[in-house]
C-alpha cells in the first residue's frame, strides 16, 4: 500500500548509490546475492535473540534489495535477476520469522501463522504475474519491474515496518504476528476478488504499428 510513496522518496538516493556501484563494476545479481547473505545473518541473529544486530542486518538487506533494482535499470535488466530478486525476497521474509521462532519457541504458533499468511500474499501476487505476462499486461506503478506487481494492503514497506518493530519490541511479537497476518489474509482476499474481476475482461490488444 505504501510502496509507491516510499519509492518516490528513496529512489533518488538509491539511484546515486547505484551509479557509484556501476562505476566500480558491481553487477545487480552480485548485490542481490550479497543482500541475501546479509538477510540470512539477520535470521541467525534473531535465532540468538541478538535483536539489535538483526535489525542492522535487515536494514542492510533492504538497502541491497533497492540497489539491485536500481543497478539493473542502469546496466540492463535480466530475467535471471528478476527471478533471483523475487525468490530470495520471499525466502528472507519467511526465514526471518522462522529465525524469530527459533529464538522464542513459545511464539512458534504465531510465527507459523504469519509464515502461512506470507504464502497467501506471495501466491496471490506471483500467480497473477504469470497470467499478466500471458495476457500481455504490464504496469509501472512500482517502477519498471521484471514481473507484474499487483498492489495490496500488505506490501514490502509494511512488511519491513513489521520486521523492524519486532526487532525493537520482540515482546510484542505475538500480537504483531496475528495482526499483520490478518492484514496479509485481507490482502490475499482482495487480490483474489480483483483478479477474478480482471480475468473476466479480455486481455489488452497490442498496439498497431504503422
């Protein structure tokens, strides 16, 4: 829901950093993989209840996630880059919650519910991306992306905010997990209803040439 606004705020900063990295010869996929490694370290830190370290690693992971996209726009996007970006993002989101559950096993049920909720938002998002490509639909509402981005109440910005909050207040994890999990399921339901309505319409016709 807030991703569009956040992009307008942070894109100029990220683009400048991407310009520096491109001059140093860094590839977008390298930044993606480095960010993934930092995200794994964040999950390990959560498992050991090192919440301040986890918070720093989560923020670095998210910076890397923004940088790889900006680099891809400068150097030229690739299908592999788009694939790695989305797969590793979903692994990190669920892996961080799993790490928290390892550190606080008494919160495992709430953690399982939240990961279950991520499956709903992720599948409703990716399934339509496949159909949108088949139907020739595209959008730039979240910037130029390798796949179709279907909006919702719970997007990347909201998920990051929740991850930051549970690092700052780990004792609030259970109510945060159930609340945000509920928002995720509402997002999934709204997406299903939106997609069902859109799929009743014929796919867009390609523009004629000449």
